[in-house]
């Protein structure tokens, strides 16, 4: 039963992150780029915008050639595709999204304009916190790339 539930959740999250968001994001105009004064400010803006599911602020950080590296070698490239990804993420949980998920930085090590960041995600719809790590690569005040360990299928959702 739990395997079937995890499989269903995985399929729902993949659908949310790959198909459904195209409709919503296609209707949304990409916001203008907004640079930050330091690499740390880029990371801080990303975390705050993500925690608030502020789609405009999230996407305003990513230049046209930005990339997000997901599990299993999936690479999301470009502002439009990244906008689609976050449009799905920022949906309400009842609609297959993860709005309300709150990422707390546990430890972050800066290496030039890159951060190796360990975080914990929690939400009222989770039975327990979820731990992960990301590499955030900043350039010229923007989020140039991200490599993430985030696995939506590993979230333990309340029933």
C-alpha cells in the first residue's frame, strides 16, 4: 500500500513539475531580471522567495541561460522552463504543488559565488521534516545554476 502511495505521489509530482505548469506559466509573463548586490544576497533572496512561493521573485533571479539540475540527470534550462517548474511547485498542495513548504538553511558554505547548502524543509502537510542539500551557483547577481538533491517522492505527506 505504501509503495503504491509513493508511486502515485511520484507520478503526481512529476506531472506537476512537467506538464501542468506549462498552462499556468504560459499565461504568466516572465518578470524582469532583478540582480542582487552579493552572492549571499542572491541565496537569501532565493530562499525567501521560495518559502513565500513568490513566483515573480523566484523567476526574476534566473537569466535566460540558467539551469537547474534535478535528480536522475534531468536538467531544466532557460527562464521559461524554470518558470514552468516553479509554477508547478508553487501550486497549493491540494492541486499537486508544494506551496507552504518552508526551507530552513542549516549550514551553507560559500565557495566564491557558489554555495553548498544543507537545508531542512517542513510544512503542515508533512509528517516529518525533509533534509536535503543544494549547490547554488551565482553569477553577476543572479542565480546561474542550481544542483539539487530534492526528491518530492521522498516527502512523507499526511494522509
